C-alpha cells in the first residue's frame, strides 16, 4: 500500500472513531408497532393525512390498495380507501406498481390526495408509464370516489426499474415528485444529465392552478423555468433512483436517499437547481469506477456508504417525535437489502456522527410518521409495520408524594448575640452525654441545650493557601519530529492501537485507544514549537 493510501486509510479510521464517539445513543430494538393487524401486501408507504385525525394510511405496491387504520397499538383491522389494481400495468416489475401518496395541505377541507402508480402504455416504443393523479375523499367517508381521478402528469418509462415514485408537499405548499433515470444499468437511456426529460429528477409543481396545456402550474421560481430546452418542472436532477425523500418538519430541509449503481449509496440534501452527478459520478466517486471525471458544478452527497454496509438505500426522516428524545434532530434512514438502520447527525455543514441503531432481519421499504411525528417503517417481505424502542426502558423521574409539613427533630440551637465575634477555645474535648453551656465572654454569648453523644468545642478552621502546582504540559503527538502533527503521526498512533506504549499514549491511561484518537484530533495539522502547540504549519509541509 502506498503512503498516500495508508494515510487515507488512517484518516478514514479516525473519522469512523470520532463519529462513533460523537453519537452515544442508548441501545434500541425493533418492535412490531401493530401486532394485531394482518400483514400488508408489499407496503411502500405509511403516513397520516395531516388533518389532525389519529389515522395511518398504508400503500400496497402490488395490490394497488390504499388502506387506513386507527393509530393505536392494539388495532386489529383496516379499511380500504382506494383500489388502483384495474388501472395498473400487468406483470409488474419489482420497482413498479402503486408507489407514492401525498395528501393536499388542505385535505381536511378539500379531501384531495395524490397518487403515483405504473400504468400500461400501448407502445410500440413504451409499454409502461408513470401516472400522477388526484383523487377525492368525500367528507365523512373513508372510501375515495373512484370516478374522481384527475390525471396531472404521465411520464413514459423505458424500463421496469428506477421508477422513483415518492410524493410530498413541501412547506411552500407545492408538490414534489421523484422520478428515476428510466432504468436499465449505468443510465442506459442517458437521462441523468438531460434537462429535456423529467426522468432522473425531483419535480416541483403547483397543483392549485394550471398553465396552458398543463394540469398544473410551474412555479415562477423553479430553477430551470427559463433554461432553453429544459423542463421547467425540474427542481433538482442528476439522480439515479431517489427512493424516498422527506422534508424536515421543523426546518423544511429536503432529504433524499438515492440508490447507487454498484458501489455506493448516498444521502443528499436537495437544493433548487442542484445537479447530483449521475451518471458522471456515483455518490462522490467518478463513474464508471476508475475513470476520470469533471465534478465542477456538481452537488455532492452529505453522506455515502459502500457495499460492505448495504446495497440499496431507503431514505428516511429527521426525527421530530418525543418517544425517543435522543434521536431528536437526527436523520434516520436504512438499507433496504441489509436491513440496517442508522441515525445521521448533520449540523448544516458537516456530518458530526452516523451510528447504527438496529439491524433488522428483513427488508426495509419505507419510513413514515404519524400525526405526532413518531417514526415507523415498513418491510416488503414481512408486510408489517415497525418502530424503534428502547432495549431497556429509561427510568422515569419519580414524582414526589405530597406530604404534610414535617416536624423537625430538635437540634442544638445557637443564638449568637447580634454582631458578636465568636472565638471558640482551640481544643477538642469528647465528653459523652454532657450538657455544655460555654462561659460567655464580653464578645460572645452562645446558649446550647442538647444531650449529644459527643460534645466538642470546635477548633477554628484554618484556611491554608495551597502551594502552587505545575500544570502538566500536554503531550503533542508529533511522533516523527517533523514539526507538524500529520498523517504520518496518525499512522504511528494506529499502529500502536491497543498497546501499552507511553510514547504514543496521550490520555495517560496506559493504553492506546479511542481517547488518544480524540486527543490527537485536537492537534491535527498544527505546527509544534518547543514541545508546545504552535500555529498551523505552512501549507507546503502539511500532509496531502
């Protein structure tokens, strides 16, 4: 391994250790949230209607059913709201079917909700299409008007995979729609970087009005509205297959998980006009692997993971519930194939931590929240709905029991004369079961009536001025003596990992471990002056 590769490996190890240390969360377990409900048929969505009702809605991918049930732990039955089966494409692929649902922000008033599903196309070039349409749920009913469908948009799909399908209304009141790159492998149809197609993008449209020739309005501040030959609906592009996005209910930030080709999965924060790189790059790496690429103008993911950790990302939510307060503000997401669930801490500039929360023995197809922002997730192969809970429930803070005013036990009462100066005799006399009345002096009158087991005349406290002690000089980890704390020093530290090496041990606990890595990070890339931490070293001397 080259020196540069060794340094890169060491820095990666340091980053992992720091991130693991940064997020210290209690052990969590996966529980069946509604154990009495029958299993769903490939659930890919769970959420509430935003109308204040205590109900949850579930989308079944292959059956085409939208179901609803009351949100309490012992619920045992569901009701069918809508059946799309007759409208859907027959012979559905693994990534086709009923894929998305969103309720209008004014659903409680207008009863409108929006669906995304795969329908047949007559050919000869295309044989399937994605349909975005609106349905109406009459007031007081839980069964949608099947004849109320109003189609807003259709997009021809060249292949059965990479259909996207996530829908959500943003805090601006506009509807956001995710579309994959059209399928195949490696962006077969060259849609990722093509602004003339809606594929490989997240769209933003206004469903409350319509432009000429459209069933919706394109907002004037959409980033590509005035770009020649570009579709104005596009909010961001360069995406391969965004599988689940969500808005942070507190900040409004738009998060998305974008499924990778064969090496990396990525988490993105979606910004207007952003180009997320596919298929120039896969996550933050040139594509195809080993090629050279120009990344100028591309928006990199905030997080990625390779195939040793998972194979297909499922985007999640920033947790804003109250059941698990340690997760508040963290982005919770998963890998569909491996079943791993992580929490990501992001401060708006840097990822400060990423920790594994749970490892499920089943696929994880989607996340969702209830009216209280509590988090749920679904499994395609078990058909069940789950949530996270503590392995060991936290100990509740006891509520003190109101009691009467206690009667205190009599204790010695000392009544000094106002402004008296006390000068006790500097002796210590232990006299069992004695009653003592100190002889008053002109400047001091105390009266004590008690029968202690020991009676003492207390020697006055003498306040000593401690001798100054020397502050230990912190050990600077410039192990190779080149005047800068750099990657070479980090290699020395990691090579001594787990050993009792006083020369490397920074914490003084007798062992080279994670505490030393944390202390090392405080001195990274700094110059050394006479054994003390100095100013940063000149750029030319820094490890690259």
